[in-house]
């Protein structure tokens, strides 16, 4: 359970509840845990782990967002950056490194975050399946 503090420094507990439509009673509604939706190609992850900096963090954040996206285009959100401990500089460097490695494709739009498409069909050279 989260707690919030007001200006008088009193802790106010937060509890999520929902109305059960069948019984008409209020029930606890716990916060759902975050997860990665797969499958995530092992060749893709292996290549990302070999890149310097926080490229793997950026890659995992992209896969997390891709699991929630209905389209192939996505943008790295501030929530994803915070969840994966990515600074703005690390985001920029990670996206550039993933692009140079052929793991993602970037589309720049003025005044907006880059649109990203994950190259799911990426294969390491010399890997066999």
C-alpha cells in the first residue's frame, strides 16, 4: 500500500478498490505487477547486451512498451525511462547504438520523441536455428 504525505506531514494511505457489478460490493483491487510480453528473440537480446552504456536498458524498455502497443511504432516514454533507470542522455545514446547495431529503426519528427520500430527479425551473424 502506498502512502502519501500532505502539507502537515501526515501519512495518508492509498488503497485501490473496485465495485463488483455482480454483488454491488466494494472489493480490494491490488496494483498489477509489470511484466515483459514475449517472445523476445534471444539473438536480439544478446546483441543488445554487447552494446556499451545503457543500451540494454533502453532495449528492454522498448520491448516493454512494444508488449502494450497495438502498432509497430512506439515512442520511449518518461515512465519507461524511469522504470529502467534511463536518463535523457542514456536514452539518446542507447537509441543511437541500437539503431547502429540494426536492432531498431528510428524516425525523427521535429519537436517530438523519435518513433521507434523494433527489428524483430534481427539475427546474429553465425547463429543457427
